[in-house]
C-alpha cells in the first residue's frame, strides 16, 4: 500500500510513515524522513533560546539562594551556626584568611584571573587547599571552579 507525503509530495510505501491512531488511515501525513528533517530544523531554531532560558532560570535561582543565605546569616540561628563552624574549623578559617591576605598583598594571583586547574575550561572561583589545612600548606592552593571544587573535596 502506498501513501503520498504531505510535505515532499512523494508517493512512498506505507511503512515509510509513522503510526498515528488519530488519522483516518492510521498513519502520519508526513513521511519519517520529512518529519525528522522538520524536527531537526525546529531543534536548531530553538536550541539557543532554550539554552538562554535555562541559563536565566539558573541565574534567578542562584540569586534567590544568595538572598535566602544572607537573610539566614543575619538571624540568631545563622549566627550560631557560623560561630559553631568557626569553632570547629579553626585551621580552615586561618588557611582561608592566609590565602586572602596573600592575594591582597600580591603573593598569590587574584582568583578571577585564573582558569580552573581541573577542567581547564571555566574561570576559577575558589582556591582549593589540596595538601590540607596545616599551617605549612596554607598557601599551597590550586585554582578551581565551583563545580570541580565540589568534586575534588569528595576525593
């Protein structure tokens, strides 16, 4: 049995058309090849706009989280939480402070000027104390992006 494609107007075997139970003959009006081409065209056309929308959504979510975190840090519960963290992690706090002082004094380059040493793609956002937080290793840091920092912390 043959059928004419509604797009390319070629007559093709019925097996060249997808099943569609809503149609009289039970098959799609367009052949599989034409349907794939139009699907690919639509994907190409809207791909950039979809990516932009997703990026904008992530940005809004990130900003919302930052606002929530700032609000929480000003509450008594947030202040207690920060105080406990500082008390439980004096080495980390001192190491981070040492890195901050070294960057301001020029001993270490500003993190914004470096590329992530793990993925080599993203701009680095943080310093990773890869040798630990002992005082002798305070300035032994590698630049990493936020995503890679979470990964290397778990290793």
